[in-house]
């Protein structure tokens, strides 16, 4: 099955990145995530990133997990983000806007203190086999219909979002945008983040977003 990086061909991924570890937070490619930076170690991380390649890896902490090693309390498959905006406040805190640019996995650690810097490699996106295109198209239509029903009670905002989704013709991007917007369960979000196949992501979204029978 052919593979492709889920990034622009013009964008060169770094081989290392600083990490921020947060609970129940995921950064999907093709989405924007606002962050508030207030911890001293992450203030240092932000300065390092701005002075280097402006990327940050966002790793998700494992809930209620007793780590067996210093690096075992967070997932090692994560989203890599590009700092699109950074506004510093007088107290040293900062407001960030991160653009998700790729799925990556940690291959090693270069630094642990005052913040993590990790070696990373891209998680390559599995391009669907052309013979599976009709199935992928059908699943995509089902997902769009389901999203429309979920957002049906949000008025004008719902209509704008539905229009935006309907204009996305790439299952890879669509699955990321929908997961970012609709999934709330942290384990499900992590599963979607780690899944290399856009078609499989859509199948998972259809399963997880179906309304619970009453």
C-alpha cells in the first residue's frame, strides 16, 4: 500500500522537537489548537521553539498511569504543531495558536530537563487502494450525514460548519477535522491520532459518533 506524509511537500519536517505533555488534549493534522502557556518549563520550551524551528510536539498524558520509566507517562505517538501565532503577556505567560502539521512518533529523547526534546519520525499516511475508492466515498458520505445530524441543533454555526465539511474532498483531512471537532473521549482520540489509514479513521468515527440508543 503506498504511503504519503500527511504534510505539504514543501514542508520539511524536523527530526527533533520540544514536547508539551497535557492531559486529554490531542493535536490533529489540519486543525488549529489554542494553548495557554504558563508553566515555567513550558515558557522555556516556547522560547526554544521560537528561536529554532517553531514546532512543538503535543503528547497526551496517560490517565491514571503508573509510569515504569520517566518517559512512560505519556503516549509516544502524537501530533506535531507549527506555531502560527504567539502572544506574550507581561507575566511571562503566552497564548499560542498551533497548526497541526503531521502525525509523528518519538524514537528517542535528547533532553529531559527543563523540558523534553525528542527525536521524531513521521507516521506515514496509508493511501487507499484505488479499487477501494467507492467504499471510501460511501463511508465519507455517511460521515458527513452523521456530522450534519450531530450539529443540527447549533443554528447558524452548524450550517457554516456543515458547509465547511462538505467542501473537504480529502478523506485524510476530513477525518482529522471531524475527530478534532466531535470526539471527546481521550482514548478514542488517541486511537484516531495513531491510525495511519484515513478510511479506517472514518470507520472508527462512524462507530464512535453514532448516538447511543435510549
